C-alpha cells in the first residue's frame, strides 16, 4: 500500500508540516493567542458552508446503496476493500450537468464520495474506468488529505510548496485509482475522458497522448503548472502508463525561469496564477490607500508634537500680551530660551506681533512652516494656525484654536 503514495508527497508534507507549526506558533505568540478567536470563527464559517454541501447531497442526490444503484455500490465496496479501508464511504450520484468528475469530502468524522452522473453515463462502454474515479477519490480519504489540509493551511499558501504538495496528492490518488482497476487501460481511459469529453475519449490514442507529456512545456506552461493545484492531464496520463509498465515516465523539463517567477507569486489554493494576480492587485490597492493614509497619520502626529512643544511659548506670549497690552517680538521678552529641537521640530522662532514660526525636522514635513498667530476675541487670547501646512494634517488642538 505504501507504493500508492507518490514519491514526493511525504517529503513535501513533512516540510509543510514543519513550516506550518512554526507559522502557527508565531501567530499564537505574536497575537498573544488572539489568532485562536479568528481560527474558531473561520472554522465555524467553514462548518456552516460545508454543512450546506452535505445537506445538498442528502436532499438532492441519489444515495448509492445495495438497494439503490447496486452496481455502483458494488464497485465502491470492492474498491474500498481493495484499498484496505474498513468502512465504505457514504456515496451519492449527483447530476453532473455536463461535468465529468467526482469528489470526496469529510464532514464531522464521516467520509463522503460524490460521483457525477455524466462520468457514470459516459463510461457505460467501459464500466471498469469508473473504478479509477472511485479509487482516486478514495485515495484522498485513505491518505487523510482533507484532514492534513487544515493542519497545513499556512504552508499551503506558500508559493511553490503549497502547489507542489497539492499536485503530489493528485498523483497519489491517481495511483489509488490505478490500483483498483483490473485493466490498466481502464484507468488511462478514465483519465483521458477528462480531456476529450464523454464521447470522444474512445477515439483517443493513449500512447500518443502519453508521449505528448515528453515535450518541453516552455515558460508559460511551466509557470501555470507550478502555481496550479493539479498537474497537466497528459503528465498524469504518462504516469499511469509508466506505472502500468513499471518504468519511469518521460516528462518534459520545466523552464527554470518559471520556478523563479513562481516564487514571487502569492498563492490562493484553487485559483492558480489568477489567485496570485488577485493577491498582488489587492495588496497594491491596499498599499495605494494605506500608505498615504499612514503618512498623513504620521504628519498629524508630528504636528501634535509641535503644538505641544510650542505650548510654553504660547502661554508666555499670552501672559506678556495681557500684561503689556502688546505682543512680544523676542524670546528675551517672554523669558524663555530658544527651542533646542527634537526629532519632529527643528526650531521655534518668535517674530513680530507675537507670531511663532515652527520649522520641522521630520523628513516628510521638512521645508513646511507652521505659523501660530495670537489674536484677541471676547477678551481672551486665541491662536490661529497658518503657514503652508495642509488642513488635513492639522491636529484637532490646532483646529480648535
């Protein structure tokens, strides 16, 4: 049974497991455990969404059993036992609406297999090919791929690694599908139907299709496979023929540049290169919004500090004005030393009519000037903020003066 596992799957899973543990620990420590709340909320959302799928199967599909679709049930039972599975999964026949496929899932500890009606109908001339589809989906369940996906979630989002592990799982499941087929060609025809459709698969030359995988794929084809969850069908087919003949398949070498480029493409499982483009675009949009907003925040913070730095000078000027009925023009008159400067403000100068000129050391504000001008209103001294500082950067303490 160990020969049913693709040679790279165990290695890739081990690497992904180590990285996932590290990432989970970093998230736990970095958020002081708060990430657990989000994980639980996401798990609850996933549970509700998954329950909708199971409810749809039980309410709209045909349950395969010894009494209902007994021919399909016998195939499912035989394949399960042949793969050493103690329990036969709950199986359903679903209206495929033209889709040639099947899928396996697991919900609250129970295994499910769904067969699309178009797959079943298209294989009437070669019913043994149905075993390949059944065996492939049983391979996901027997290998606990669905459980591992939850544990390895952080690593599956990583470029190259996540997609490579996903493709390795498909090769493993193809081996399971081949293992339950009495005739190796049944598995090959079952797989080629995904490429040729439910009628023309009969006319496909299996050897020629397999040999097409030996052609060097080129940059774009290599790139799209490296970021995709599934190997190309002709490569999967080449593996099936090679396994049946007990030899290594002849596969074209991927373009080295594609490996380099794929390292920089973010990954969303199931979306291929489109997922990477979506993530890059999303990050670019967020950056376009967040960076200017963050810079505005820093500038407002710097101006708040400037208002705080100028507070003693404004207070002294107000006292001088109230006592002398005129505004001071020098620091000596108000009894304060010139401002020594800090990381935000380089200097504060006193000019005619008690006007304070604030110059900035902050890089983003360097060259800008804040003018604080005293004036009397309702027998009280107030301050107006001027200069060339944009209004959006002025802090509330300045706007309220």
